[in-house]
C-alpha cells in the first residue's frame, strides 16, 4: 500500500501515456530504450556508489567530527524527497545548518504558506546565516552530499539524474505547472533523481529554479536515447570540475 504522502503527489500527476501527448517533448519515447537505459544506469550506479562510499568514507568521518564539534545537533539529517514516479524517500546528508533550520537556502520562508510561483526565480543565497562555518566548507566541495551514495545503493536516486524535489516543493511545483498550463513540466517526475544533474553543471545554486527545470526537461529527453550513459559520464566529469572550484555551491 502506498504511503499517504506518495498518493498525494501521484494524484496531481497524469499517467505517463497521457504525458507523452501533453508535454510535447519532441520525440516519441521508446519503452524498450527506456527499460534498457534503466538497467544500464542501475549497474553503473551500483558500481559508482560502492567506489564512492569506499573512497569517501575517510572524508565523511573527518567531516562528521567537524560537524559535531562545530555546532550542537545531529551529524546527519534526512529530508523527504520526491523521486521518479512520485516515489517519496528520505535523502541523507551531513548537517550544514544550525540545528532547527531544515529548509533549503532558497526556502527560508514558510513553504506551507506559499506556492512555487513565489520563488520560481529565486537563486540560493551564498551568505545564508543559517549555514554553519563547517557547513559552508562542506557545501563548497559538496562533501555534505556524500552520504547520498547510500540512497544510490538503495535505488532511491541515480548518480546522475534530475534534482529531487523536496516534498512540499514538489506539491507546489505540480500546482504551479497546472497554474501556468504547462503540464510538460511534470515530465521530470518520470526521470530518476540524481546526486548530480545537467542543471548542476550549468550553474548549480546560481541558477533560478525555472532554468533548472528546463535543464531537467532536457535530461529527461536524453534519458530516452541510447546515448544516456555517455551523457552521464560527461556530466560526472564536469561535476568533478565544479566540485573542485566550488562555483555555485552554497
């Protein structure tokens, strides 16, 4: 039985066969290619996640100690995210904010009292006062996201995909898409979430949400082609460059 939160998301979304007609992606999705891509991506994800966890464990241990010594609160935190097909899961990260601040930097307001239209053009704030001293370093080099390799192993997300929405954000996004009459936006829910994404290599936190959505839609189109693994490897390579220079990481 689906949990209530997943049902609420799915009730807002049309079935995939209807979305193919509504969203006008510019191609006719080939289910055989999609199924093949999922299997190939899953094998690549498992290999990369195992390698990533082994390589990142010493870094995460040091980072965890730094988080604990820097401010009061838990070392890790988890947040509800919405993945492929409306699946709700818990994403794991190292805590980068003072305990009690759970919203992302571009959601400092009460997310229950606004809609996606209110912050669709908002970019992340590099000087967010809720982020701890250690948290700024962890975010700059994306160290806080290393625990998400566990999510990859569990099959919640892929190494490369689209940025998973927060649960409240997903609800507002679906309502926003319907409000502007652009239901093709919902096509991104039929693509796996990822630790990194096409949007991430084009600006990360410097991008307004509306631009990130367009990059997510572009990746959704690529997901229906036979070149998806080559695309993923290119994104991973460019992500490493972004991680090193820290551009757009807040």
